[in-house]
C-alpha cells in the first residue's frame, strides 16, 4: 500500500481511532475532521469519492497536511503509522 493511495475509509478510521472527530461532512463527497476538542486549528478534509477527478489531489493534500501536523508536533504519527507502519515508525 502506498500512503498516497490510502482508501478514504482507512484514513477516517485511523483518525477516529486517534482522537480526531468528524465535525462536518457532505455524504459521499468528504468528511471534515479535527484533532481533539480544543484543537481548532488542526482540521483535515478527507475526500470520499474515489472516482472524482480531484480525489488524488485532495487525498494527497490531506495526507500532506497530516504529515505537516506530525512535523509541527501534533500527535499525528500514530495515524500515519497505522496507515503505513514501514514508512512511519
């Protein structure tokens, strides 16, 4: 599995298992999640429609944002490790 081709449901499940919450969604299009209750600045928009022309770009942006959160010190490493244990140890 490439981290760039992760399925949306896998990403959402990994986020939910690591203190992220769904704070908005459009059925079949996207879910908006945030980290914890007091982390207003840490939001991700996860695309759900894998057939949409913009899916790869939006998923790449969501994963890139998650990687940046990890570098900024947010507790995102567990989510990334769950998606790709070899890449994110």
